[in-house]
């Protein structure tokens, strides 16, 4: 069989492509159709482990929404930025050093046969393939080397939606300008315009949609109200620098959406503040999404010492993953955050490092292969990290051994997650000889804790996505991903023109 292809394009990055693609994956899966997501090329440091390597987190969640097993063909090319002008290239789940060194346009020509084959196979094996574009299809400077937008749309004969962020202003100009810059064959692929993040009286949009249709022949098929907390992790970085309180329920849809959602839980007078350091090459930040829904937790993203000044000793600082551990550590020092973190730890405050964050907490980073660079760590854990050429990419089920301090409730708890990192971390031999009481709290060097118990470092990503961990740490449960996906599908069904989505795959 040959699948119907539905593609979500955007006038800009951040227009809403990823979440709408996820919503459509669940919408069509609920019709009893076999559905797969696809994005030819994704640029993100948020990645997930699958059977043959790693793919972008967005496609991982889209596969789960489609009730499919995530796999590398769904995101055959992943670019993981390391510097402003350099990315690690992951092709079909594996790091490709040769492509990472290659000039951009030459790389596109080399990888197109691979990404096209992945798409063709998914089209043969499914009823519907929901495709996500990247950036904007009207980036004419990149058109000759396009392998992710209109070249994919034409290859798959996809019915395309073009979504824009109306909250930014200029939505009709964005839609018309993007459409006008496409070739005639590409314009014919656009079946509907979508206005996203709308606030106010929809009646005030007239006569804009009709005028736009008169110019292009393309109808506006959905006006999606602003939805601040739909429950899906954001793909493109830290997006809510303002503090976020947990509600204890899945995200609340706009008033009048007609969905059965609970109201927010009462905010405690003294919430637990979880401050996540948002360095430039932060990675896998999507794993913290569940903390936004935990009652009594106030999540903040920090980039300066001033933002840590008011923390109580009971509050947490988290050093998340990093795609460039040493350079992010240098940035952290330049901001003075190293001293602020050390001061918090010195007062007995909880500090948690995950993956690259664990490596930063140690005494030193040793790099003899040119992976990430040599450097001094923060010295809050008596461990040393040695970078290795081989990259660890795997699912992991493990358990905490005896652990003390603010994490004591995790003692003996089994936890599942994933590893994506270079390097191995171990105790400093001289500190072991001196009788250091710091110890390993997970097998195989996966986790370390200082003698006082308030500083913890682990390699395992995804811990906060494990319901057992949330229950142990907070005595709370949060909405399942399935409920989030169903909420997205309900939202799309409510706001698209009746019958339109079904007509795309008829």
C-alpha cells in the first residue's frame, strides 16, 4: 500500500509545526489508521534513543502519538549544534564524522538519497505519513539544497498545511509571502492555511481570510486559540523564562474549548523552586516537562547569579545536559554562576547534574581525542570525566543504591531512561586514598553523590519522566503522555473546519 502524506509547513520557526504534527499523528491514529511521522532533517540538541541510534525528540513523541514504535527512518538526519557554525551530523541514528566536516550544500546532495529512501519505505508501510517541515519553505537562499520542505512535499505528493503564529503579528503577510515565493507546482501542494496562537475575538479576522483566499485560492481552515500549556515539550529551546507553577493536571486548553480538563491545583505558599541552568548548548531539556505539572513545584530557567540569589537551602539547582560541556562550563564561569552554585551547595542546598551536568560537577574534564576540550570542573563531586571517541547511546534500566539527603526517597528505586554522551566518569584515585566518603549511587558509574548528600550527578536522562520517581520524590503523579496526545487531537478536531482533516487522507 502507498500512504497518504499530510505535511505541516510553517511560515517561521516556532509557528507551531511540531505540536500540530503531533496532534495530527494522534488524530489519524484514532481513526484506526496506521500512522508514522517523518521529518527529513531536524536541528535540535533534544534527542531520544531508539533501536538503531538517536532521533530528534519531536519525532520520538510524534511516533508515540501515532501509536508507532519510534525509529531512525522517522528522522533520518539530525543536526546537533555544537557551535554557531558547527553541528554534529547524525545520519540514520549514528554520528557521521565525514558529514559533520562537510560543507552544507555538499552535505545535502549526499544525504538526499538516504532521507528519500526512508520516506519511501514509510509510505509503503503505512496508511498515513504525517510530515513536518523545517523553518520556512520560502527560504530561497537554501532552496537549491532543500531536503526537508518542498522537495519532500513534491516527492511524497503531500497535502500541505501552512501554519503561522498570529500572535507575532503580520500573519496574513507571512502566509501570502510564503505562498507567493513557491513555484506553481509547490503552491498546488498547499491545501490550507492555519492561524495559530490566536487571542481575542475571531470575528475581527474578517475579511482577512477571504481576501487571502481570493489572492491564493487557499482557504484558511483553522484558527487555533493560544494554548500556553498544551503539555508537549517545546522543541526549540527554553521558551518560558518566567516561573512555571505545577498544576497537577495536564495543560489547560483555552476557555470555551469544550474539553473535560481539571482545574489547577492550589499553589502552596512555599513551593519547591527547581532552578535549571540554561546554558547556550543545553540539551534534552524536554525531560523536565513533567516538573511543570507537579503540584508545589515552581520551575525556573536561570542564566544569571541574580536569579539564584533568593533560593532557600531546600530548593534545587539542576545542571542539565549539554552538547558542548566544556564550553558551557566556561560560559557558566563567565556569568559568575559557578560561585552562585557553589554557595548554594555550601549552604546545604540541593544540586543535581544530569549527563553533561554531572561532568561539570566533577574535578576535571580530560579530553585526549578532541571531543569536547580539557577543563577544570566545579569541584562539587570528587570525580573525573575522561572523554572517549565512542558515543554511548542506549536505553537503560537501573536502580539507585542507598542514597541520602534530599534524594533519600530514591534509595532502592528502579528507574528507566536513556544515555546519550561521550566519556566515562570515575572517582579520583587520590581522593579515594584519602578516605573520601563520596560514593557511587548507581551501578557502572552512572551516578555519584558527595559525602554530605546534597550534590548528586547522574548520566541517566528521563528520570523525571518515570512515574515511580515522581511519586518517590514528590508524592505526586502527572498526566500521562497519552492524555496529552489525546488532548492535542481533541483540540485539532475542535478547531479545524469540519471534515477537512479527514478529507486530506480520503
